[in-house]
């Protein structure tokens, strides 16, 4: 039977009136590192993470430094993904902070180094973006460091902290930054999408000001009286900052005291703020990357663009909430927690055909609407082809591997300038479209009455190292072609590279085509090629059953998002009133429900 140890009750931040639950099992404070990571041995000792104590942290710290992320049950997969990459980067001083009991138990079961800081209130207040529970979660890292234990709090213990959200992927140990900037109390990540530093400059952002927006999802805190005083003030401002303000905005408010700030003469890019009581700097998004600087602007390859190595990428500049972040991490090949079944099964994909080429001077174009119009036409041409492939996937009960869509315009939550984020004006098009630019990944398979689920795999799935060879090596190209003069025969041949190609008659419905494909079911990937028909409509005729067609179109309507956004002041000039953020459509040229209905009425 579990022994209760009231002694372990932590006195937590009083303004939010929450206390850690009593813990089962003996207190493990002070155990050496291998015991904290001891897997099953750890399970036997206790089923939950120990509460925060100076000894537990000291046992885990290296060179007096710790990295932590808060985790909860709803985003446990992000926590696992975070820990995987942290370990892969060789960062051995990390610590998971469990925000609820199931996460605490799961961390212990996984043998992960962890402590508990439970906030039972947040759940009840609603965790959706903008709700009060969500706001509290944004503050949870500040509350953790301000947690009071008897006389002092975590931040008073003098450790250096690398503070990280769980939707961050670490590539490299960031501790050299502490040594590089000995004067800095805080080194924040950048909130914007561009760096003005010269290529090869691996220092703090120089082009900014003390007003430059930073992001509190990733930052370094040097232990000491100044940083501790700021954390106390920051946590203490939770109520004062007012409803709706997250920890980041509140930090801006606190720091931006008029006339009480200055740039350090000896170190450009470091600023004394908060009445000159702390020194802060911003690490540019070439080193603390965002989903935009990495995936769209390719700041990693520049090693290509900026010529400096990256420490981490944080999933900011993504859309559609957590499902969108998961999809983005999959798109970037950084999501490692899909179960083995995700890589098994049978698939359909399409070879995008005839996607418009980039006009020669497109990247110098200045007129927003010229670019928006080009992008929307190009993306709809690609979506219509994916629509045909998705229909074949649903009809044959296979999953659909997204093709790599090309985007010729960015997507943001306010209006674009030259089709780009304001501070990413140099970004060359085309860019690979992230899933969350086009779709709402939460709606691929959600329960929507009779609508069939759409099982999606990311572009790049066939190159993923976890996709087994029996899938990768089992690709059959399906080529609808009028060169076949029959409607009930197929012809197996070989492409020039030796891979198998099956010619099939064009325009067949599922009822006609699937029996012909029956002998080829053993091929795990059917790749639909549309280069031998004049229109994607002739590649596949859709559903013989009108209800199946209507349900499929219902799902298609459901999965797409809106493109965002035209500039409001330009709408009238281009006669685009009401078109500021048009909904994307999978079937702008034709749809299978009207084709099935037409067949029905002539049958
Ligand atoms: C430990 O931290 C100090 C100060 O931040 C730094 O100068 C030193 O290089 C670090 N040592 C190691 C082994 O990382
Ligand atoms: C569809 O595929 C899934 C998984 O591959 C399988 O479990 C299910 O039975 C299939 N349904 C039909 C109707 O074949
Ligand atoms: C299908 O296309 C027809 C004709 O263009 C259109 O009227 C109808 O709204 C479309 N239906 C769906 C579900 O897209």
C-alpha cells in the first residue's frame, strides 16, 4: 500500500491557489543520476515523479545548469518527442516537469528524469487558445521557477536554466551561449520571422532594439539575484497583467519601462531593461529557429542562408493548433512518436503533373494581388489532383500519401506583403507547403457522421527511415491511358527505370477499376500518374455510388482551411470584396458527387 508523505506537499504559488498532491512512495531527492533514470527500478521505488527540491535538481544539473519543459497528458506526445530529440542532441541535464498525475506516472514508467508541479485548475478553465486555462499554461514555466518552497523558490537556488516549451526540437546543446554572453541574465528566442544579422554572424540579434519582440517558448536564464528578482516580479504580475495576456506579453510590459534602458557599450545587442535591473539579448531565428525560418525560409540550410548552426526549432508560425504542429513536425521529419502501425498498411499517392513553373521574375514581383492570384490558381490545380488520388484512396481503403505541394505565397494570420511575412521579404518562392497551410489536420479523420475518414501520411513518407523497405520497394505506378482501347483490361509494363507501370483505362468508376486492380493489391503503394490523360477528371471516374461520392465530397469540404490573407485596403481595388481569406477547395474544377448524380440521372 502506498505511504502518504504529507511532508512532500509543496507550497506553490499562492495567487493561483494550487498545491501539489501528496506523493506515493519514498522521496527520491538526492539520488544519483542513474537512479533518477532507472526505469523499472524507479517504478518500484515510486509511481510518480518526486516533488521539486533543491537536491533533486542538483543531482540532475550539469555545470549548475538544467533544461526543462512542462508536460501534460493532452500533449504527452509532444513531451516524448521533446525528450527524444534532447537525448539525441546529447543534452544530459534535461528534466521533465509533470503538470498532471497521468504525465507524472508516465514519466516514471518511461524512466525519465522528472519532477511534479501539478496545476489542477488549468484543465477546468479551458485549455483552448485564449481561454483562461490556456493562459495559465503559458505561465506555467514562470510559475514553476517562482514556486515557493519554505523560504525560497526554485529560481533562488542559483541554477542556470534553459527554459523550453515541449513543442521544441533541440539539435545542439545551448550551454555555450551562457559562456559567450557572460553579461546576459536572459537570452530569449526571437518572436519574428527574420534576422538582420549578416551571414556568418552567430551572435545575438544586432538589428533589433530593446523593443524587439522575443518569444518565451525558448530562453536561457543565468542564475543570480537579478534574474531571480525578475522572475518573482513576472510571476507576481500574473493578475495585474490582466485577463488574456500570456506570459510573453506581460514580460514585454514589465521590461519596457520608459527611459530606463540602454544598450551595453561593450556588447552590442545586449540591453539593460526593467529599469536597468537585468540584461537581455535575443538569439536570432537563424539559431533558435521557428517553423517559418526552418521550413519556409530554410535558415538551416544556409548554413546556406545565414551560415550559422541551429540550436533548436520551436513550432511557432504554425496554424491549426496542436494538430497543425504535429503535422508540421511530420512534414519536417522531426516527429518521432508515431506508432509502428503508422508506417504499415497500403497507400495511394499522386505524381503532381503540370504544376505551373515559377515565372522568371516572380521573386521580384511587387504587386500582392498578382502573386496571390498566381498562388491560388497553382494551389487549386494541385489540390484538384490530390482530390482524385484521395478518392481512389478512400475507394480502395488505403491511406493517402500527400504529394509535396508547392506554394507561391506565404500564409499568415494577417495580410501578406509581396505574398510574404513582412520580415521575410527575401524568401524565394516556391516553398514547400506545410500541411497546416492547406488543411486542418484535426479534420482528416474526425467523427463526422457518414463522412469517410481520410488517413493521411506526410510528403516524404516514402523517404522516412521508419517506413519499412517492404513499403518503399513496392510502388506500382497506375497510368490511366486511352492508349488502352478496352474498358476491362489492364497492361503491365516497365518504366525506363525498371519500376512497374500498370496502364488502366481512363474515367473508370471505383466499381469498374477496383476489380481490375485486385491482382495488384500486393503492391503497397499505388502511385497515380495523370500524364497520359488530358485532365485529372479522366484519371479516375470516382464513385459509382452517389451517396459514397457525396460523403467523400463532404470530407473534402471539411479538411481544407482558408488561405490568409489579402490586404484589406487592396480588396476594393481588385474587386475582391469578401475574398480576404478564401476557403481552399479540393475540387474547384469538378467533383465526384455531381458526376455520380449525372450518371444516376442518365442510368
Ligand atoms: C560551465 O559554465 C561556465 C560558466 O557558464 C563556463 O565558463 C564553463 O565553460 C562551463 N563548463 C563546462 C564544462 O561546460
Ligand atoms: C480498411 O483497412 C483497415 C486497415 O488497413 C482494415 O482494418 C479494415 O478492415 C479495412 N476495411 C475494409 C472495408 O476493407
Ligand atoms: C459539385 O459541382 C457542382 C457543379 O459545379 C456544384 O454545383 C456543387 O456545389 C459541387 N458540390 C460539391 C460538394 O463540391
